[in-house]
C-alpha cells in the first residue's frame, strides 16, 4: 500500500502555469508573425509602397473666395483643406502630442509601451478602457487608407497594416511633416476634415489665429467628435478641453498658473456652417460651380489629366463682394419677413390656391416625399393619406428653422405659399457681379430666381422707349392716353393699371408714370420686330413674343438678363458682359484660368439715346412710380430705375441704378397663384423697391461705400433740354403729333379723326 502511494507524483502547478504561459506566448507570437507575413505579402490587400507614400494626396476641397477675400464656401466630397505647419500654432501641436501620443518624438512610428499595454490589457485581459495604443503616425495611416472589413480578423489585421505603414511614413517624413499630414486628414466631426476647416467652422478664423483654449477644444474633439462637439454639448466639451489642458501641464507645455487661468475661460465658439446648402451666397456658389465645370472641362494639368473641382484643392476667386452680399441677405430677410406677414393678412389666412385647388395638388405631386411614396407602390390616394400623418420635422420660417409636429402634406403646402425673391447687384461699369441672392433659403428652395424666367412687367419699358427714340420719337412728343383695340391681335386692348384714361402724356411722362396705353403705341410705331432685335442685342436672350403686349412685359425674362441689359443705359449705349470669376488657381497657386476686368465696347445705342433714356428713368424716381425713394427714404443722390408689376400682381419688380451700381429685385411666389390680392401690396413699388432702398441705406452707413451717395450721372445739358416739357397735358394741342404719326393716305379719315377727337372733348366737358 505504501509503495503504491509513493508512486504517485505530486503535480507542480506553478511549473505547469509557467509552461502554459510560454506556450501561449509562443503560439500568439507565431500567429502574430504569420499575420505580419500575410499582411506584408498582400493577402489582405496591397500595402502602399514608399513611392506612393511620397505622393500622399487626399481629396482636398476647392475654396471659393469673394473679392474682399472672404471664404464663401467649398466644393468637396470631404470638407477638408490643407494648412501648412507654419500656419499651425506650436501650442496646438503641443496639445496634440500631450493628449494623443506623449512619446511621439521618441518612437519611430510604433510605441512599444503602448503596443504592449494594448496587447496585454485589451487582447488578453479584455479591458477596452485601456485605449487604442495607436501613435499619431499610425492614426495618420488609418486616416489615409482606412480599414477594410475582414470579420473577426479586422482589428488585428488593421493594426498590423497601420504599424507597417507608420514605419514607412516615419522613414519618409520628418516629425513636423507627419503632424502636418495628420492635422490635415483627421476628422473633427460634422463632415469636417483638417484643422483649417475645423478652425473656420467652429471659430471662423484661420488656425494661426487660434488661442490656446480654442486649440485645446479642437484637439479634444479627436477623442470623440460627436460627444465633445462644442456646438451641441458645451458641458462635455468644456470638461474634455480642460483634460487636454491638464495633459499639456503634465508634460511641461503649460505652467500651473497658465493652466488655472485657462480653465476658467468659458466655452465660446463662432460657428459657421460651410455646407453645400448653407453659408453665404449659396445660389451664387451653385452658379459658379456650373461655370467652373465648363471651364475645367477644357483645362489640363501638365501631365495631361483633367482637374477635379471637388478633390484638387483649387482656389476660385470671384467678383462677389462679401460685405455687399451680407447686406443684401440681411435686407431681404428683414423685408420678406414683413412682406410675408402682410401676405398672410391680405389673404385673411385663406389659402391662395382656394380658387384653383389643382395647383396645390400639382405642388404636392411634385414633392419629393410624394414621389418617394409612389415609388414604393402606393396609389395617389394612399400616398396623400400617408402624407397626412403627423411627425416631428424641421420647417423653414421667417424666424429661422423650426422643429415642429406637422404632416408632410402641411409642410409641402406651408413652403408652397412662401414668398420668394431674386436680387442681383452688378457693377454697371465693369459688369462684376457683386451680390447674388436667388431665393429666401437655399436649403429648402433650390430654384434660383436670378436665372429663372418670369414676366417682367413694366421693367421692359426702358427698352421699348429706347427703340421708339431710335425711330425718331422725341421725349417731349405727346400721345393720347386712350384705349385702342388692336384688330390684328385678337382685338386686344391695353389697360392702364390705375384704370385711368384721357389727356395726353409726353413720352418722358409716360415712362415716369408707366402708362401702358402709350407704351404700346410706342412699340407699334417703332416696330415689334425692330424692338425685339434691340432687346436681344442689349443682352436679353430669352424668347420675346411678337405681340403688342410685349410693351407691358408679357415676355418671360430672367433677372440676370434684365440687369445686364440695363447696363447699356449706364454705359452710354455700350454693352458690358457680366463677370463672376476673376481667376482659378490650382493647389500650388498656379493660375489655370483668368478673366480680366471687362470694359464696355460693343455699341448698341447711340450715346444720346442711352443718356436720354437714363434721364427719363431718373424721372421715374423723381416724380414717378419709384418716387418712394425720395418721399419715404429721403434719398438725395442720383438714381434711375423702373418698377414693374405683372397681371394679377403675380410678379413685383424694381431695377434701379446709381452711377456705379445696378440692383435688380424680383418678388413673387414659385407659383403664379402665390400673389397678393391687391395691387396696393403686390406692386413693384411696395414689394420689390424696399429691398433696393434698404440695401443702399446699408451702403451709405458703411464708410467704405458712403462715397456712392455723391456719384453723378453727368448727363449733358443738351440732353436735359430735350426733356423740358410737362409729363401730362389735359387738353393741349400736342395731341396732334400723334395723328400725324399715323402715316394716313386717306385725308378723309384724317379729318374724321380730328373732328372725332373734338366731339369727344366736348362730351367730356359736358359731363364735367
């Protein structure tokens, strides 16, 4: 029995544990070694070569700049641009190193201590709180090449790939270059890549202008850019910022008193959204994008490849004036807010489509949500029923975006009855586009009312009158304000907006008071075809109907074309082409396209006729339909312009000029049914003119532009003397000039007209 007991050996658990540990280490080492070999030979995808790493190039956004060097926006797939290391403050670099990789300057891409910690704590002990252990260089490798999905092998394969790439990067680049590359590729959330973009979006400044505490906020975002977003979570961002500052102190980058002082500073940002739909001048940026794509289509790099607007980091320098754009956006927002309230009051909270519900149905069927429902197989009735379900969503209001509980149907109709606008400011002498506003909000309303076509109303009349002057009519010729039936045009009869007839207007008086009957007479005497030809030469490319109503603005023309044509009057009869892009540079600053400043050259009208029309348009402001500039806004400088109102108050226009600037404004609805019920509010003088007036008020208050109030048209006395007559005569003999222009060959018909006119006067006298 004793012999048997002694034959049993006692198990040495300590020795067994040590043996098992080394066996496991050996197996893990073999696995890691095998993985490394497999990764290196490309089993999990090719690794970037040294040659490729030397040519590191990321998608870089194209920047668009105003003439006063303001960043207007970007074209991008990823919203990022590059900042040089010289533009990045040292304390931002210190904050990054202290927080993300304290031994950055000591290792060569891989930090053994951090790697071992990850291996033991994360892999063996399953402690996920121990951190990722990646160096800044490894993170750069991840930013540059991303991670592919290999199932359960994803993390170990990705880590090995990043280590190998990091070692190669360290052999090619200096530490400062690595920091530069990292800060230009890392994500700061909100589709924001790179330190320059983040600096602009969160603080509206360049990286070189960042303060220490602001730098700490941005570095803090790198740990979790959603959780520590200073816009959406200030409290968490503040805590994270202070941790970053604490790390800077811990590793000798901040003194204790600096740390204590900086921790007391509250979170303060100047957020500026730079998306495709937000930011300054989005309608203009969209127009510039289309023009750039046309230009770049014919431009090649030295190697023969084409430029990519979204990835090549181009710089586009436009003609837009950032300050003027800001003023225009402010006055439009303010005026349209008041106008929308008046619109709702005018309709007494009834829907403007009440007389024709089909228009509302059409708008519903054109909406994205309706079309999406129909694609899912729902019938019309089912789709509309689904659109009636209430849900929480964001809508546009004059006070800003609003989260509310509303159905998709009501949301569509709410936006449908929103008044829209188009406004364009151009330097009349050079053609430079200085401000461009295509609607009230690009995020919700993509339709650009600067380039879209609407009936122009009376804003076409200066061109009609210019055509008449070309055919020998004088500013002081008088025409009878009577109602004529035009037999050859379906018995059409022009009507004056105020319903008033009788008496005689001089040509200059008819333009100042926008008399429709006489405007049509002038068109007919000048010739419809001849007038259309003149309009096209002046810059109107749209189709113009060859009918008498053309004189009243029934042709559909864009605001862009109208402003362009008005410049002929300002340039003594010469045409000027608008300019929007000054030059385009590549990422290295090489000019790949340039458009020098334009000068008016091609003569369309004689200098005398152009100056005469300009002087007559001054009468519109001094005593005519745009007199509000004098009586209400008390402007004293030189102004000329023309109001316009289309039938049923559908479109309200005002195009005005001072000796330097041309400002065109249109106001209306996306649909003709969205209009004021009364001309009191729907006319151009009420709906459109205030935008012009308030814009110039802003300019006059700005010392940089106050000189505009002293500019003069300098119309010669010889032109002014031709306008030395009354606008209106009740019963003067000047009406006879109208009769002589009939080119009658029948003397009997001529006499009948004379006596017919005398009898009409006698009847009117008896009635009075």
